[in-house]
C-alpha cells in the first residue's frame, strides 16, 4: 500500500496587506509553529510574518513546488486577491492551533 503524502503551499502575512511570504512544507502545523515562534531565523522572523492567511494542499510534491514557484512570480496584487478570495478578513487560519503553547 502506497503512503499518501500531503504537501502545502502557504502564505503568511505580517498583517492585512502587509509583508507576505510564500512557502512549501509537508507539515503545515509544524512549519507555521516555527514561523510563529521564530525558531527558524530568516525573513519571516525578521519582518514579523507569522499569520497563516492562505494554503493549498497537493498530493504530488512536484505540483506543490511548481505552484509555489509560480505564485512567487505573481504580481503582488494577484497574491493579495488570492488571499482575499478565500480569507476576506485576513484571519490567522492557525490562530487556535497552539493556544496552549503560545502567548500573544
């Protein structure tokens, strides 16, 4: 029996219409936690980008990589429109994932 893997392309934001980051992972909950806590130093930690505002699921890693690469090439306005189509209030989709672990 073949194991099914799920890969995620996700967008984080610092705030509504703020700085955004597009990434890929096979463990969305772990990766968002790393962004929120600043465990991994880099762009998102430096600019306070930790709100999960959008994500897509893929079963093939190649499709996820292609989608991530394409989205990174998009004009900013296209990225903002994509977020607003599925999350018009720019809610943090991971807001309640770590209630016991994180304190705002």
